[in-house]
C-alpha cells in the first residue's frame, strides 16, 4: 500500500509529544522484567515480541483473571524497569493510554 502523506501529517499533528520508540536495549530490559513479573505472579510467559512501537505477549494463567489485570501489571513493572535505566519519556509514560488485552477462548 502506498504512503498517504496527508494521513501521516494529520496523525503527527495530534501527538502531544514525540512517540516512544523502543530500542534493543529497552527490549533486553523489558523481556527480563516480563519474565520476572510472570514468574512472580505464577503466570506462564509463553511468547513475547518487542518491536519499536508495540509489544505482544502471550501469557498462560490459571483461573479467569481480567485481561486488564495482566496488562496493568506488565506495563507497571515494565515502566519501573525502564525508568531505572532511562529518563521517563516526555509524555510521562512509556505506554499508550490504552492497550488491547484479549483472552483466547
């Protein structure tokens, strides 16, 4: 699909500050923290993909917790790990306001 310059320009105007772009060193810290968080919560971290502008985690859990609980914990502990190593982004957070937590049937 060809780029749409007008769409890109419109999206950039809506940004309150520069977007966060994760680098390899961020991913290294995050994967370690995600493994620790999962182990502490007795969750199984089955797969993780950390890209420059988003993250995917596949987590196995016992019971039926709310997906938002898992999302909150991974984001919270991930933020702490990143903040120990780098300044907090200009936006005040490493994450978007919302995340998509889904549950496989």
